[in-house]
C-alpha cells in the first residue's frame, strides 16, 4: 500500500516536472496540474494510510486523520481555480504573441 | 477590543466584495470605496500597534477554537509594524491608481483590496497552512494586478510569474505535508515546541521540510537563484501595482524572519539553512548590482534595486543575531517606501516622454524637468544610501550590526553600482534630450502620492533615533519567543 502510493506520487510528480519543463504553454498547464495531483496525494498520505476507516472519532476503532482531508480539499479548490486562470492566461498569451511558446517565440525564430 | 486584530483582514475583504457588486460604470463610487478601506486601515494599524507596543502578544482565536487545534491570528510587534507599513504604502499607491490607471481594467479596485487582505493576513496568521492560504490570496490577486492593463510584454512576464509561483505553491504544500506528518501540528507556536523534541528520521524529514520552506520563501522574497521573474514582472506592471508589489518581497522576508525566530533560534534545528541563506543573499546582492548597471529601462533598474534591498536584508537576517534585526527592520521600511516612490516616479517620467517610454536613451525634453529631476535626485540619494537621507542611516546601522568583511564590501559595492546606474539613468533622462517637449500634463493627482511616498525618506531620517529604538524593541520581542508561545498555547485569551 505504502509502496503503491509512493510510486503513484513519484510518477505524478515526475511527469508533472517533465511537462513543466517543456516550452509550450499547454504542456506546462498539464504539468502543473499533474504536479498538483501528486502534491495532493502526498498531503493526503501524511495523515497515515488507513483503509475503510471513517474520519470521525468514536465512529470507528481506528479513525483516519480528518485534518489532511480538510487540507487537501483546500489545496484542490485553490489548485482548480489556478488551473482555470492559467488556461485563460495561456490562451491570452497565444492570442497576443501568436505563439504558444512560453517565451512568446521559438528559439529558431529568435536567432 | 480583542476583535481589532481581525480588522485588517476584514476591512479589505468586505471592501473587495462590495467593489465586485458595484456597478462597473460608476468609477467614482468604486474609487471612494477602495480609498475608504485604505484610509480605514491606517488608524486600525495604529490602534494595533498601540496594543502590541505594550509588550503583550495578542491572540485571536477564530471561532473560539483552542490554539493548537483551531486557527489563530497573532499580533506581536513585528506583525503590527508590518501592518502599519502596508497601510502606509497602500494609500498613496491606490491614490496614484485613482488618477486614471484604474480605468485600464474592470476589476482593479477589488483586486487591490484582495491583495491587501492577503498581505495583512500573511502578517497576522499564526498557522502555517493559513499562511499558505493567505499567500495564495495575495498571489491570486497579484496575478490579476500584474496583468492589469495591456501589452504583450506584460502577458509574457505575467505568464512566467504565474507558472513559477504555482510551482512554488506545490513546494509549499509538500513542505507543509512533511511538517504535519512529522510534528502533527500546523500551528506555528506548537510547531516551534514540537520541532525541538524530534529525533531520528523525523528530524531529517523536518530538515527537508524546512529547507523546502526556505525555497518557497526565497521565491517570494526574490532570492538568488529564484529572482529572475522579478525584474520583468515588476518593470512591466502598472505603476500603482508595482508600488504595492514593493511590499510583496517583504512578505517573503517576513516569513523567513518569523520562522527563524520562532523555531530555529535554538534547539537541534538552530540555524538550519542560515549559511545557505547568507551566501545566496550575498550572490543576490552582487547580481542585483550587475543587473542595475545593465538595465536598459528605468523600470528594470528600479526592479533590480528592489532585488538589491532583498539581498541586503536576507544576508543580515540570516545571521540570526537579534542586534541585526532592528536595523534590518528600519532598512526594510525605508526600502519598501522608497522603491514604491521610485516606481511611481518612473511612471511619471514615462508619461512625459511619450514614445521613448522609460528606455534609457535620448528622448524628448521633459515638461517639468526641474521638478521631476529634483524628485529623482532625492529618491536616488535615498535609495542608494548617500547622506543625508534614510538609506544612509539604514545602511550605517546595518553595517555597524554586521561585522563581516564580505557583507561590507558587497553592500558598499552594490551601493556604488546603484549610484552609477541611477546617475547614468538620470543624466540620460534629464540631460540627453532632443526635439520638442511632448507636452503632457503631469497631473496633481499623480504627483502628490509620489511626493508623499518620497517624503517618507526625510521623515525616516529625522525620526531615525526613535524609530531605530522602536525596531530594536521589535527585535527584542522577537528574540524572546517564550512570550509568543505562551500567549498562543496558554489557553483562552
């Protein structure tokens, strides 16, 4: 279980970082989204991994940590809003610069 | 009286929401709402300063939840001083914006208020996750403000700024996850207590978390190698926005100072990452000096001066010596206000130069060259740190407090580089002129806020002695964290 979650986080973050380092705005948006997913799962697992347990003290013998769920919820909401904003910004950037390169132009064009 | 603590967050939040509801065409109404909020923040900050100056640490428990479990707002002298600085900075910046820059986008005023709410919240909060949330609030507002107005350059700089800060937020969350996973708390005071007791692998994980926190705060403060976004973003932002952004890097510095004083002044984690911060800050200082010399535009030059002040401050603060904190706070107040004044002045010059914009090249003569030149001269003297203005007092106090050869050499050389850059900029802008005056009226509504900010420098100089003592008092309180921890964890207020 721990290994599986750790692998998932690792793959998500690695793909996210890889995509962030691409020079096109679309892959950067995707990369940041994946990075956000990886971080959210990481944050979630910080309360300890437990299966089939509710997050209410007294309702089960070994309740799972409710605080990390609240933290992840906040992080998801903020991350979701930021992705939407970033998509709009990327579209505007493409509209104004006629290129989806993050610097507004390709390396070949510049030289 | 206890409810005063939350007022600096509530006032801009309510004003921002009200501004969203108001009719877009009624610009005057929106201006009045925004200005009223900014004016109200000053007396509130003064009242809070009065409370904090008595030496107690005020704690406001949101929803009356007990401290380590609920979220608290904490008011000590450092927070109160930063709140006052924000309020003093925000009013002239918004007044300048009301002279016409606010028309260039529909939601300038509400974004401005939300930005203030985020900044004030970050200064007040006593909870690490809450700090993240307020960072996000101020960042989201700043994304909107950085893109306020039009221009391809602005969109490009804005995109870089947003992407970098989103990556920074992800790192912040990882750090918070590690802190919660190892210590089981996110309350700053509780964290400070529990961090001392960690051993073994938990301590290693916590070290990783803290170093990640330094990366995030370094990104906010614009520390090498994470400052490259700043010159483009600040130089391309609209003037009142750039002026307000002058406090944004200081939020990062505040966060470093707060965490360092609270949890890393003694115990097993004492001085964690301080060496790293020291050297990175010195490199920042050196590179900012080179950037200031190489700047092609006045806006870029001022942005590098902001980076220079960050290097100066972080290097001094990384020593963790309470004697340094006082002068550093004085220098922080000075550099924030003067850099903001320079951003406004830069915009005034840009307006008088027509197509030449703020590029450092021969352009049309200025309509009010003498007045603008005098203001530029005063601002340059202040920001570089020549006598008799406040930069000199601040730098002398810092140099006295930091007995280190590399710091002295770099700070003085950086000051020299700034001086050369500003002299070159001034002589180009005011003397290398050709052609006719591009007649544009300056407008009293733009000049007065700029002068008001500039006036801060002589005032800071005249009141240097009491102010330095005040800052010393703040540093003393910061050095003794038992009061803070007892106030937060000691139960009901």
